[in-house]
């Protein structure tokens, strides 16, 4: 269960946490809240280096070589403060050239994937082009690029090239591996399987705890099990969030019994929605508590942003995967499978398969320091600014772990 809502917070698209960049560093970030965002500020080592009155930013910031603490902080009109901290390293290479913040060299990504890059030189940069296998896939007439690129599975050559106004060429070349489409990796024969979870007794729910800081508005909600239609198994569960509360949230979860030994998980289900246009986000989670650490495998189809996001628990923020997720088609069953892994201290989002298309995510984030002993699955619905009620049906909900 997440303590922050799906619609509020700061998302840093570039640079990635723990990444190495050239100076100036290309910052791309956005903020959202139930009230309008009035400002976003970038702090480097507790010093303000950039301020905008917009709800998003895309800027280059000169930063000295070394490791630095970065915080992107936003304020809304109600006075709420939202922030996303991370640590980055600035290298000591020349300030002239192209710096690709994402993807990393030899990274495995899904399709489409984001290319985030910047260029700098002693003369003004007038153009940037991204080439995939020698074909032009993105262009810009500025010194920064943030483009979505589609590619088939396999290894690809990616070159980001820039020109200054004197015609000097700068470039950065790397290899990108695009994951194949297809089925999730089969679990081992000895894995534990919890099937048809939507029909189990003992589901819990709340609206207040699903909001910002675990203190959202009171929103009506309901869960009706054993639905014959719409259903694939003959026994789906209908989840409804009541109208009248703008950006209201509703969260349901089912405890399955603690299992400290489990380190691999597959969360598999079908979902059906009739009015996707009023959904802010649909959230699908697995939570495991072991001793003093809580591993939160939070994911959401951020409908309004159009991407799948995953939860960075230690930094209390959503991170975009670049995998598209616009409004899911109405009156149609959609199938998703999350492949997840944990280390001793981190949650790892391995891959997401949606409607038969597999995307390799390969994102790792530190676990949350919290004492708990549990294993559960969770589902959350968020309303958009219209506060319109809607329903989602879940079927064949299954957690496999080993």
C-alpha cells in the first residue's frame, strides 16, 4: 500500500538517480497535486540553482564535477510541499559535447523508450538528431532532447548528434537492447501460487490512507465479489469508487501471510473498465514486509500522463518507465503480469507484460525503512478532477512467488 496518491508528487525524468552526467546537467521534471502547482525549484547540495512558476521544467544546470545531492521541490497553491531527492555524479569530461542521460549504454529497455540528452559547446547549439541504426528517429532545434522512440526487439545502435552554429559536430554513441514481446518468464515448478485472490475473504480497504501522506479525502468505495458478468472465470470482483470527490482515491488489499524467504514474484491478473476517461490512475501493487524493511512493488497505469510508472519508496516518488499506458480500451478485458524481484535491500521491477506485449523495465529502488511482517497484493483506483465515479472488474488475480 502506498502512502502517496497517484496524482500528487514530483517526477524527475532526467537525470536518473545514481546516474553520471556531463555538465551542464539536463533536468526534466514535473509536479502535480490536487491544487495547482505554483513553483518548482532545483536544489543542488542545498543551494537553489533554478526556479520556475510552471508545473514542469526542462533546463540545463551547470554543476561542478563530483557527487551531488539534488532535490526537485514543488509547491501548490494550497501550500503543500512536494519533493523528489536523488544523488547524481557529474563527470570531469569537457563541457563541450553530447550527454545522454537516458538510456544508459547497454541498457535493456522496453519499446517505446525515452531518449533524454543535452548538448553544450562554446558556441550555441542549433540542432540535435537521434539516429537508431543510422535512421533518423528524433530531431530538435535546441540544446536538449526528450523523445519517445519505438524499436523492435534486439540490440540497436543509438547515436545522438548535435551541431553548433559554426557547423561543428558533437555526438554520443551507445548500444540499446530492446526486450522482446511475448510471454512472461515461466516460474519454477516449486513456486507457491495464490490463485483467484479476487474471490478470497478478508479484503481490506480505505480511502483516507490512499491519499497524500496517507491522509486523503474520505471517498466512498465498494467491492462486490462473485460477479458472473463481466468475467472470464465466472467469478470476478467489482471495485467501485464513488463520485463527488475530486482526485479521490480508493485502496483495497488482501493479506496472504508473510513469507520472508520469497525473493521473486509474479503478479498476474485481468482487468475490465467501462469509463476509463475519468480515471486518473489504476494502481497494481505487491507489498512484502521483512523485519525493518518494507519492499513496495508499486506500479500504476498513470492514465492522464499516458505512461506506466513504478514506485521509488525510499525517495517517495513515482518514476516513469516510458512504457505507454493511455486510457485502457473500455468494455474489454486487459491482461497484465508484473515480474518482480527483491535483493536484501532493493525492489527490482524486472518486466511488465500487458496484453501480450512484454516490456523489460529493469529498475531497482531502495526498500522503505519500516517494521512489518507481511505479504499482500493491492489495487487502487484514483478519480480525476471531475470526481466522477467509475468501476473496475478484476479477475484471475494470482500471485506466484518463490
